[in-house]
C-alpha cells in the first residue's frame, strides 16, 4: 500500500503494475521521471493552453464585460447572479488539453464525455479555443466581442445552460443527472472500431448505482469490431458539501476495486502543474499505445480472451488554481470550491479584488492578442478539422446515420379469422427483428437490447441471426454467447438504457425490450434523453438521430404468475409528461398491428416511441391490410364488432391495449346476445396520443373527428391498459368528457389467474357489461342481466379457488359474430 504523504511533502505518482513511471517531490520541486515526453517548450505551451481554458471558465462564471481586463475590474463588469461550477472545471481543462496532444500525435478519432456535466464551463472553453464553437455560433467570434458574448451568455437569460448541454459542440452527454457517463461512452464505442471515447467520471458520480454497474461494460466490448473507452476517474475529493467515498478509501483498496472490475489502473496524483503535465503526457502515451496494441492483436489474431483495458485515476485538488482561502475559510481542495468560490463580489470590495487577482493569475495578456484572439502558438496545439473533439461527427450522430435496411413487415403477417385465430405477437416480431439484424449485418448499425429478457419476451428468433454479446468467461454449456453477438443483455436497465442512448446519439439504431413494470428503473434516464431530443430540435447544426424505441411486454395483465411486484403500467403516465413533439405511445392489440407499429418506429427519427404489447398467446383481430389501415389512422371504429351502422349508437365501447380489447369484445358479445336492440359502437385506440387535442399533440384528433367517433352525448365505456386517470387527463377538453367512464388498472394485483387480474381491477367482460347497463337507460330485462353478471363473478372466484385456473368459458371464448 502507498504511504500517506505528510502535510509538508506531497508526492505525485503514476503506478503501472508496480512500476513507477514518475515520482515527484513537489515540496522540493525536484523530479525523477522515468519518461519525460514533453520538452520544456511543449510543457510551457500546454500549460499556457490550460491556463487559457481556466481563464475562459472563470470568465464565464463571473464576467459580464471587460473580457480581457483591459480596465481595472469593477462591480459593473461582473454578473448580477453568479452561477456555475468551478470545482471540477480545472481538472477537466487539464484532461482536455492533454487529450488534444495525443489526438494530434497519433491522429486519433476521439470524442469526450464529460461525466461531471456541471463542468460545462470547461467544455465551452475548450471548444471555443479549438475554434469549433465559433464555427457553429459565428456571433461568438474569436475576438474581444466574441469573448464578451461567450462570457455573458453562460448561465444567463437567453444564453446557454451551465452543463455540457446539447448546445455545446462535441457533447453527447449533458451530465446534469449523474450516473450514465460510462454506459453512454460504451454505447458510443460499440460498432465504431476507430473511435476512442475519453470518459471523465467525477468522484461524486462514481457513488451512483448506475455508474457502479456500468463499469462491467468492459465485458461486452469487442476489440475486433468495437472502439475503445478510456475512463478517467477524476478524484478531486468532494461533492457539493461532503467528501467523496472513492477519494477517502486507501489507495490499494481503490486500485483493487478497478482491477476487480477488469481494468488496468494508471494513477496520477498531485497539485504541481509542472509535474502533472509530464505525468499526464507520459500516462496518455502509454495507455493509447496499450489500446492500439489490444486492438491490433485482436484484429489480427482474433478475440480469444477479454483484454484488460486501461483506466486513468487522476487525483487533483477541487478548484485547482483557484482561490485557496476566502474569508478565512479553505476553498481550494475543499468542497467550498464546488460552485462559485468567491461570492458577493458586488458588495464586497475585497472579494472583487480577489476575483481580479484570480483572473490575472492566468496572465491572459500572454494568451490572447490585443484583439482577443488566442495567440497562434497555442492555436496550433488543438487538432484540426473533424479531429477536434468538438467537431467530431460521432458527437453529432445524425451526420453519420444510415437508414436501416428492413424487410417488408407484411411478409410476417398472421392469417387472421377475427377473434378466433391465436398468435404470440412478440414471437412473430422476433422473426422480423431477426431479419432486420441480418439485413444490417454488414453495416453494423442495429442492436437489440434488454435486461436478460430477450428470450423471456419471446424474441428468441433473433438468436437465429446473432448471439448475445459476451467477452467474459464462457462454459461449454453456455447458449447463444459470442464476442461478436449483436444482442446486448445485462441485468441492469440503467446500463442497457445508457448503452442504447450512446449508440443512438452516435447515429445508430436500436430496440429495447423490457418487462413493463421494471422499465420504471430508467424513468429518469428517459426523462433526460427526452429533454436532449427536445432541445436539439431547435439547434440547427444538430442533426436528427434514430428514435429511442421501447417495447414493454410481460405486462401488467399477464404478470399473474409473478404477482403484485411485477404489475405496474405507470411508465405511460411518466412518458406523457414530456413534450408532444418528442413522445409517441402505441398499444397495438394483436400481432399484425404490432408488426406495423414496430416497422414505423424503427424508421422514425428523433422520437421516443413506447410500444406496449403482450407476449402470451392471444386472439387476433386484424388481417394485415386492416392492420395497416388501423395503424395509419391510429384510432378507428371496428365496424365488424359494432352494430350501430346507419344510426347513432346507444353506447360507445372503446378499448386500448390487447387485454382490454379482448375483454371489451367479450363484453360486446354478452350485450349483443342479451340486448339485440342495443346499438354498440366499438372504437379501438392504437395511438394513444390521438385522444389529445391537436393543440396539445400533433397526432391529436380534431374536435370534430373526436366527436364523430365518440359522439357528443352518448355514454362511453373506455377499457384501458393503464391507470384510468390517464385517459381522463388526455380527454378532459373533449365535448363528451362528462359521459366518459374509464376502467383500467387500479393497483389491485397478486399472484392469481390472468382473468382474475381483470376482475380485481374491474376491466373484465362482466364488469364492463354491467357498466353499460348502468349507463344506458330503459334496457328491458336489465335487472336479470345484472344478476347473471354477479353470479358469473361468484362462479369465477369459486372455480379459480378450486381448480387454480380460469373457467373454460373464459379461456376458450371466441368472437361469435
């Protein structure tokens, strides 16, 4: 174990397999370096570049004008509201400057993921210094005027956010919410063999559960066909107001943690820039050479075993180079450096003077010429063209996107006798996805992902085209595992979501299937991705990317065997909160409508598509021609199930979802046989957003069309897959809302039979038929009919309690008309 440095003497080490590349005594300012890659001139220049980035970062947080301090700093030069995060920024600037060097030296194709996304000042500063920012935002020019605008716009009304937001060139990861940097990085690297993704992970983010699981992504990265991820764990010791866990455990323990994860740690520690520039340069030279060696051997000799990929552990002070003490309290190398180190600048002359001294400590007059442009010798340190990390097209994936080659979904059609034929919808979909994988085998731009549920969700046909990606140990009895597999499975919904988002953001396509109840694990990740899509729609230089496609199956109405813990359709309620130009929700009732829906979603761009469909054998309702029409409309009258032709209906029976559709039709059967004079209109909803007003969603029906389907004054019995209040929410402005009665999941569940799940939540045929009788007046014999329904519900309970399965008349029901 490494000895703890004394207070009087700090050591800086890079340790590689017990071999020291560098050991520095910063107290004596002497060094013994195993390899010194930078000449004094190179070290001077890279330090100057770093100082320039630090100066720009501080300027963004504080300055309203006077960008180069041509005048003595006065209160009117400082923003009224000081917002931003300084603590992580100098470390990010340090890493970025050194990555520029190895990119130029090795002609690398590299992008940068800023895990500590609140270090947005660093991302903006570096993309400005390399020139990308001004190319995309010409008004933020490379001069004093541009500098002033760069500073003012940061965290300012009408300006830009404080994170590595979509507005920042080169960003595919905002980092506002922590935990996803590593999974995004690996998603970007999959199927990008020439790409290296440099991923900085803050020590605060490293405490999150999703981040902890994502370290295992190295067991899925194939050096033959994928790119590389270079994780850089940045330990600056503190979060907002507390120490970080990984910064406070022994060196050997942290080293062993990452060796256990399968990485090869390279350590860099200290606070002396002169020392650390040499150490960082030496380390990057070694790890880049290692990455290239791993890839070369794999691509010439084959992927016989999982490599030990390098990771850099960089320990530098929080708020490095900033004020050490403010008002007698420690700031640098402490949590107080996290955000704005010097507060109350307007009302405190001493703080204003301290800020001016801090800014001048970077010697901006040495870095920028009289016009405010970075001096030429520093401009030349940045890579050129698309090798700049801010300009790399992989970070604007729509530029590189290729449309999927897709089979004709009609070729997989199920021959249907309405309400009689049975089929497993997702099993048929699996064949369609299998052939989509085959057609895109050469372009390597499509993957199927899920948390260990591909076969459980009946998509097992995909294994006829490919296998599960797997670089860990294999045993002879293992099934469908291969280094070049294109099905991604890990029992971490967060990691799967992160992989898929990284894959989509870099211009490829994917499909995520999941148990409906457990998709909630990625609620917040979906939320962040939706915000990204919404924002990028209004950024002209951002190109549309493939849609994020979810299939939610093993759903609430067929989780009778797993019980209450597996029964939750509430993801739809969460999704519908997002902007209408981004989200789409589809509930196809059978196989052919599912095929048509998935084909549409895989071809779409820049949406989040949520598809809900069961995996169990179920009755079919639509032949393929009818399915195409119904999916195109999104909502429509099922004339073959209705008997109101030529007249106004007495009741509208609407359904949305496969099981609600089945129960609605069975209820219609009961009603038509017992009340032949009752005019019933059956309306099926596939596109849930059709129910909203067109002023709220572009798919919404006009009021006139909605009234045409649902009438303006007749009772509506709506049987819905999810929570019933969601239907009330999306239809509250409609004319006939007062007559709308919705049945859906009301949080009643257990381990029971499939039909009993319907009964518990009153979406079953008997309760639905009873609802109609209660709301349509003057039906002859209504009282006797209601008694019969009550008797059926009693019989049902008695039968399942005795036999353990549903009554034959329920299991064997078919559409009779």
